[in-house]
C-alpha cells in the first residue's frame, strides 16, 4: 500500500457514517486536503452493524432539533450525493405498556410538535392499521410519526464517501492511528501504520474506539463501549411490520425491511462493556419470544443471521460534540446507538465548527466536560 499523504488541513479518524459525513461537509465548505483514516474498511465498524433506524420522536429539545434536521437532510441525500441511500420513511410506532410511559410519550409529542415534527397519538385500531401484523392488547397507548423510518447504512456511507472523493477527500483504509503528536498544547501530527500526517486539526469519529484515540491527544472522554446484538429473519410477505415498532418499557425495536426480512434488537441485559462483538443464544431466544408475541405471524419463520455491534455510551446517553482542551482536536462520538440517524446533520455541524468556528446550531451543551459541571442531559426516549 502506498504511503498516506504526509500533510493535511484536517485528518478525520474513522471511516463510518460520521467520519464520511463530516469529510463531505468540510469539502463542501471549501476545506482542502482532507484525509480520512480508517483502521479497517469503510463502514466496517458500528455503522455497518447498526439497526439503521431514523426517528424524530425524542424527548429533549436538542435531540428533536438535531433529528428533525437530520431527517430533512436524509430526504435530500439521494439527489445531493448522486447515489441511492435506501431511504424508507415508513414511520416509527411507539408502544407504551405503562401509564407513566404513555404520559411521557404525550409530553414528548407536545415538544416535537413545537419543533415542527408532525408526530401524534394514535388509537389502538389505527396502530393495528399501521402495523397489520401487530398484537399489542397489553399496551396502554401508541404514538406515530410518518417521516421516521430507516436508510441503508452502507449505501448512505458509500454515497458520502464517493461524493467526498469527487471533491478531493482521500480515504485511507487499513491504516491504523498509532499516536497523535501534541506540541505546545496543539495537534501537530498523526502517526499511522502507513506513515506520519502533519496536521493541526484532527476530528475523532472513531466510534467505540473514540476514547482510545482521544487519550492519544491527552483528552479523557467519559465514554465506554457496549455490545448490542441484532437478529434478522428470512424474507416473508410484506405488510407484517411496515413501521419500526419501538417500546422503551418493552425494550425492543423491530421492523420489516422492504425486501421482506424482519430485523430486531433490544437493550442488552447486563450491558456488556467489551469490544468482542460476540453473539449469544440467550439473545436469540429472547428475541424469538419478543417477535412471536408482538408479531404472531412470525411464528415458524427462520432466523437468517444475528450479529453484534458496539454503542459508544456516555453517562447521559447523549453525544459528545465539539472542541477539546487540546487545540485542534475535535470529537464527534458518544452517540449511544444513535450515530447513524443523526450523522447527516451532526456531520454538517462539525464541519462548520472546524472550518468557521461557528456551527449553525449551538452545540455547546454537548461539550464533553458537561459531566464535570453536573450538566446531564436526560433523554426519556432511549431504548
């Protein structure tokens, strides 16, 4: 493999959706000499292992605003990037099993509506119409937003990569960062397995490894990596579960993809903190029970595959965005399982911050030092 470029205006670490979206937006803003460094393949980490959901049904103003902007961006990406991204806006149907949960969902709806998000409470009959295969007689309430849905994480990331390449961005695969050299409190260079890149600006988009990269720059991030598993079935007739079914008290997300397969996952018991990406029989058995209870028509269909990926978790389950005390070292991580759905907009915000110092939305509340200040952002709508 030829050596990487020896000088760059910006080095981005991580070739997933956040790295690719940030690179594209930096180039779009006129930044030259951008290098994205990826230790494996493009989209080979958490992005390529995610559930690919996109939703605006959140419970904090910040998340509603970021998610609404991200969905609007997703809607125009095919035309903007020149490639299909597999966008399918089939909606999210939220299912509440507790009165207190349903009350919180209704409060969330009021907040969402104030942000222009057209989410709404739906009756049980309408919920069954939206999801014909659903059984939820034990539920106490439902909410729905038609513009939620999913996109293909591979197609979306590759579309960003190809568009960025057309503007001169270089993507270096199988290139591992070994050190970040700091001089006088400022980034000076990045040492990789393929050589040194001299730069004064580094963006950490390394997902579950972001805390390791940050440590190289003298920055301690309060994040950890948590393993989550997913299953997918064989293709079956469409119409079993068109929307994404999600429940916080029920602890699940399930959706039928356009080609017929049904995908689902949950928050893991015990919250394993490791980098192993192992799968388990316990998870498979649990999800089989969840599928067949919620979607009785899934009985006797076959599981095709299960896999695991890592969430980069923060203490309040909200991302870390912005600059750090090491001058020229920026972070975009800690998305806690929601990096794919937010990346089209957060990638733009980080590009604006790096290139102009003035992002179009105030992201100061997502500063990684907020925990030291006791400024937790409590989001009630997280699985």
